[in-house]
């Protein structure tokens, strides 16, 4: 099996990061943590699992992850957020394949949890994310929020093409929010970071479309009251991006 570096950016994640690190340590040959100024026990927890814990003042999601990426020693790298967990089944699935001969990058589904409730609909699953790739072939775009991996194409240029990439069957478990209110506050923060130009007409149109898409077309109503609240929060997020 190819050696893998797992890298994580974090700040004040003492409640969640240990569960992430416990599972990451079952797969990784190296764990890189880049912290942006934790004032809780995050750093002390991380040092139980790796001696490669670094400080970097916050630069935005994309730039921060590229800093962590550059510190990785191995060619194959896997990015995790502090609130994400690799299940034993997913670890076994990764270990069972020859990375080099299968694909140059890999997509993971994510299973979102709010508290202990799984969110199965409304467009939140499978929510495929490119997380495992060759260091020499990928980088993160410099977005302040919603950063994503760009891969080199045949011309050696970076783009976001995902065609033909391998998808793992088992998802990453994403324990992102303790409750709906925490999710809503997070979405408000993301909306403030948006680079969209102010456009009241587009704001209303986008908000209405997103609610209908999430709640009806993507079957959000099957998640009960949480499905309704999530559709409304997504609608409000799109409204605020343009306002």
C-alpha cells in the first residue's frame, strides 16, 4: 500500500478533533495539523497523535489547506476536517486497493450528522468531496470559503474536472453541528464571506429556487422537521449571499 499523509487544519476543536485523529491514525503514515491559534486544548490533544503540529495565522480556507499540504512528506495525501471521521469500513476499503494503479484522485461521499441524527436527503448526501490525491497533481483553490481541490489536466493546468475519478462506497462521517442553530450560525458566517455582488432580484430568485430544490426535488421533506429547517436555512443563506 502507498504511504499516506493525512492533513487537518483547525482552531478550537477540542470537542471533536480527537475522534478524527483516533481513526486517522489507523490509516495515516503521517498526520499533519496546522492550527490557526487555538486557545482550548486542541493542540495538546493533537500532540498525542502526531509531533507535526504547526501554527499558521488564518489565511482563508484554501490558502490554509495549501500550507498544510506543502508540509506533507508523502505523495498521497488525504485531507480531513476536524469534525470528520473515517469509519473502520472506509479505512479497510482504502487499504484494500492499489492507489497508484486505480486513479490519480479519489472522491468520498459524506454522511452529515446534526447531533446524532443522520441527514439523508435534501442534497446533503452523498455530497461527494475530492479528498485523497497525489500531492504533485493537486492543490486547493484560494477561496475564502467552500475551497476545493484542483487537479492538473493533460496540459499541466489546474482545473476542477472530476470526470472518471474513483468513488469509495463507504462515506466519511461528518459530525459538523450539535444542533440546527449551530448550522444556521455557520451558514451566516459563510454568507458574509461570499464574494457575490449585491443583487436583490437574484437574491430572491436564488432563495426560492434553493428551497424548492432542496425540499421537494432532493426529497428534504423525508428528513422530517430537520429537512424543512435545513431547506429554509439554505434558502436564507442564498438570500444573504446576494444581499
